[in-house]
C-alpha cells in the first residue's frame, strides 16, 4: 500500500521545514531506513530516513520549499499502485517556488529610487532567498535576480553579500553596530528557553560529588581499552544518571495535558554547543547500554552534530537531559529544562578541592551537580534522593559496571 511521506517534526518547537536536497529521485527504489532527503530546521540540516520501502512514486515538494510540519512531501509505493487519491487531497498541496513567487510578491521601494516620483517595484524571490536576505539584513530591492523572469534565488543573495563585504557569520550586525540579528538557531533557542521558563515551574537542587574514584576507574578502563574507545567523564555521569532513574522514574517523565507520561527507556538528551547555537539531540535507550556502548554512541552523535548530520529521530524523544560545561572550566551552573522533559542535570568541572574525611582534611577531585526539576512532576526531597543516588554511583564507580 502506498504511503505518504510528510514533513516530520524534528524538535519540540519545530513548525516548518525546508527541503534542502532529495537523495532519491522519482522512480528510484528506497528501503526503510535509507536517507530520503536532507531537511533543514531552525537548528540544523537533518538527514531524514524513509519509514517505508518501495519506489519513490512522487516528489511533491521541490528542493528549496519551506512547508509546515505534517505536509505531504513525497509518496512511496509500488509501481502499479494508484496514488491519485493521496495527491488529490487539498490539504496535501503545497506551492512550488514559482507558484509562491507569483502568488505572493514582495513589493518594496528601491533605495535608489525617488519615492515621490516612482511606483514601488515588484521583486520576485524564492522562499530560501527571502529568508537568507532577512538573516543577512539585505534589501531584496538592491539585489539583481538571475533566476527565471529575473527571480532572486539563493546564490544571488550569497553573491550580493560577498560583494558587499557582509559578515559571513550566522549573526549579522547592522552598519551602526547597535543591533544584532539573531541566527535562526539562536532564535529557536530563545523561543524554547523563554517558553520553558514561563510555563514550567523550575526548582533547583545542588550537590557536590567526590569524583576521585571515578577518575581512577576511568583511567584504568581507558588503559585496558588501548585507544579503541575512550571513556569520558560525561559517559560515567550518563551511566550513573541512567541507573539512578531506575529508582526515580518520575524524573524520566513528561508533564503533558495535565498528566504524567512515564518513560520506560532513558533517551538521554545531550546539550551540544555549536557556533550557531545550542542543540540537544538524544542517544536512545541509554539505560540498556554499557559504558563502552555509551562512549561510542555519544562520541558519534557529537561528531555528527558538528558536521550537521543529526538524524530526524535524534531530535525528538529525549526523556532527560544532561548539560556539561566542565570542559570550559565552569564550577557550577543551573540549566533550563528542555521541554517536554521533566528535568535537566547541569554538571561542572572536576577540580581539586580540600575535603574533610573523618578527622582529616585532604585534597580530592570534586564536581558540582545541579538538577533543575519541573515542580509539577516532583518535589525537592525526590530530587535530593535522585542526586544522592547519582553521587553514590559516581563515588563507588564499580557499581556502574554491574
């Protein structure tokens, strides 16, 4: 049976997506799990995997189109199947770049024209060109289009920007240096964090953890692995969090529609700082992975995030988040909950500090951990017990290997 391929929601706040590139052509065979297209969200370009096997019968949305989440973008099925009913639904139809430019024209006054003597001239531009011009602060009326009928396309904006010696940064500054236009990713981060702080009642619990034993075990494991894998401090933290969530399942849940949705799997969201902004892809089923598996999975997702190759399913479905700023020398901080998660753990650097053990003062390796919790889901005592368990596992890391 033929199936519709729709624009996926690759992120909690995603409302529309931009088809960057089709990796299969009409008439080509595609298997479930193969990459069908590259989709750009506000945060990154994501590889979109096919959810069905068959022939690519119809590509509905052209490269460069921006369409709402849930809009049909392609049809996959058998060669002999009638797909007309899938394509005839009015709700599935989207405008091509040519239709968009003819039905929705930008009228603007050229800066070089005399307003009192000239009529506004009509400027035709593709959706991608419009968005890029807005991001770079470029007046479309100043750009010469090289597309059909003088239509402005993406490369025209890029060439205009380069010729005008515009900033190549994803954030552009106006000529008077008084205003900064945020990149799409930074706008998305601003929207999510603002909504989170406004709608989720946060509270915070902080605890110091002695990491001396964890650092010893980590060193021993890495020696045994002989460079095949490298266990990081973050891998140990993820493992400790997963084991602790087995007892404190409320923190691995989501508060939605006035009810608590409990999750059996721990899909760990990992906050990754890119030049353009922050993204939080997730590693699925972390609770069933060994330390070596976690090391491999986290290294892979960080590498692909930096290359802009995160898959669609990795942008959705996180159940808990860890934000680690230890590598930047940060001692402690609080993080904002990433909806629809109920909590996020913020961890700082591991640094040598004096500690009291028995009657003696000695030097050990201490890390501060702060959990931000949705107060609708759990209370302070529950969060404190969770942190105590995380501390127990990290201070006795042999328990992580069981």
